[in-house]
C-alpha cells in the first residue's frame, strides 16, 4: 500500500510523524508477506520494483504507538490483546 501511495506522488508524512512507517523496510516487508501468502496457498501478483531495496533510511516504527493505533482501529484486536497480554 505504501509503495503504491509513494509511486502515485502522495504523502506518507502522517505515518512517518506518528512513528508508524519505515520507508527503508517496505521492500523487505513486502517480500516477507509474499512468502507468507505463498505458504498459505494464496496467489500473489503485486511485483514491487527492486529499486525499493536501496531506499535511504527514512522513518522508524515506534512499536508502542503502532500497537496503540492498531488497538484503536480494531476492537477485535483490542479484545485479543487484552486476553493474551494478561496471561
């Protein structure tokens, strides 16, 4: 999603400012997801140009903020998190 956003000239500034995106990690993350999809038997058809492998270091993921954002967006994830984090 983020690579497509950047290729269309749109900004990811908000994600960078909130600590939710590492631009330099997008290609590696895409490749991890491709392998997981294949392992689960899904078809994959979104080729990402290898130029994204060598993007300069930009942004960082603040794990605490990322978790907070996920839990705000998804009540199911929030319930599961509460169950598993209290065990």
